[in-house]
C-alpha cells in the first residue's frame, strides 16, 4: 500500500479541515465524506471533489477504504468508531475520545479485537512549541517537575456553536490535561478540585469559566484555567499558556500573538499561524502533521503517538473535574 484510502465522517467546521488535509496529502486518497446532514455532506464533497453519503452503514457497504476520521460531537464517537473498526477500518477520532469511560474502553477494546490502528486527535503533541517543551523535560533539562500552570481562553463564538452538546472541559480543557499527563509521564492523579462561574451559558448547563487544582503523585501540583467567555471583539482566536516549573529550571509555552497581526478598519486580529493555517493555498500546521502521522502509522505499521489508553486517562481526569464542579467538592482518585 502506497496511499491510504480514507473517509471523513463529519462535514462540519473541523471535519472540512480533516478532509482538506487528506485531499492535499501525498499519502492519502480522499474517498468520501459522510454526514447525516445531506446539505453539509454534499457541499464538502463538491469542495474536495469526492463522493458523499448521509448514512454511515451505506458508506461502509459501498466504499472500500482503509481508514476513517471521525469528526463529530464526542458523544457519537463510540457508535461510529466501533462500527468502522468492526468493518476493519483504522480510526482517528477527534478529542476527547468519548463522554464516558465505558464508551472509551469499548472503543479501545474494539480496536484491539479487530487489530486496527486507533488514535485520538490531540494535536498539541504535534505542535513544535509544546513538543519542544516536552523534549526538554524528557531530557532532564529542568529536573523533576514541581508544578504545572495552564490557561486556555477563547471568545464566546466557540460556546455559541458547541455549548449545547459539549462542555469546556471536554472541548478545550482536555488539550491541557493531555499535556499535563504527557509531560509528567502519565503520573497517577491523586485528587482534583474545581470551581466555576456561569452567567452567560447557564441555560446550557455549562460554565463560562472554570479553575481546577490537580495533585499528581510525586508531589506535583497543577492548575488549569479554562475561559470561553471572551467578547467577540477580543483580538485573539486563542490564548494558550503552559508553564512547567522543575527543580532545575522551567519551560514556558506562551501563545497569544502568533506573530501575525491583522489591523483593519473593522478589527484587530491575531490569526492562527500554527494549528491549521492556509499558506500558498495549502493547509499546513499541527493538524496536517497529526493526520499525516496517522497515515504513516498505517503505511509503516507503527503505533500512533497518542494511544487509546492515554486518551482514557485524560478523559478520566476531565470527568473528575466535571464531577467536582457539579458536586462542589474535591474528588479523590483510588
């Protein structure tokens, strides 16, 4: 096999980015786009000159593909992933792996039973800034980790789109939780305490902002701030900060001004230049690296950088934060 025949399930905002990466990759042939919304599926298929389906079962019956990207709301991941893996397809799902540990474990077991590659889209592992910091930690350059501080902020445009079916700990926070676990070498979590404020998105049962304190084994403490309540006029698509203090030094990832400022009569904006920027009419950045890495794992029979078991650990931590928010108490891990 020289190229992977791949399909994308989910033709929304992010699914179209997946489709574009595959359409432009020398490692892939984009065979089809699937979405229960026929209008979205057809529009995306026309954009990328491929076939479209509104029914997953019909797609699996009609098309010969090697792999599938699942880019749908996370509560649908398990049903779609299990169906595709039982049909012998390699699968990547967007983060988080699922909304429940039961669903996540079933997905991992299904991948093992069917002997297919399975991974979860934690694209920060492919970001040179976060990956560079991880390398310094791994090489022992900052000594033993003492603490981690993380912040992730965006405008209310994001929750206006997703708050009805997701939660900031799932949609945003899991990125930083995965980084905390990755940097610490998957250290065991001992306890979590989280608190929040909800004035804008209270009707959806979602906080506007939350703060979490996390204690890992080996006396490592971490704090996480997630805020998706910034006004539409806020100039940054994303503010992401990640600071690690060690016994000999520290690592700091500071993402706000991405090096490109757009100052127009209408607004000031600092657009993305790392995750999925369009350069010379091609999509580059972390997402491209992540999806091409998935394709290489299939072609070269390698294990993905993000395992299903690791994705379960970040989900477990996210669920503990959500439980602490709902019950207004610390949550201890067994």
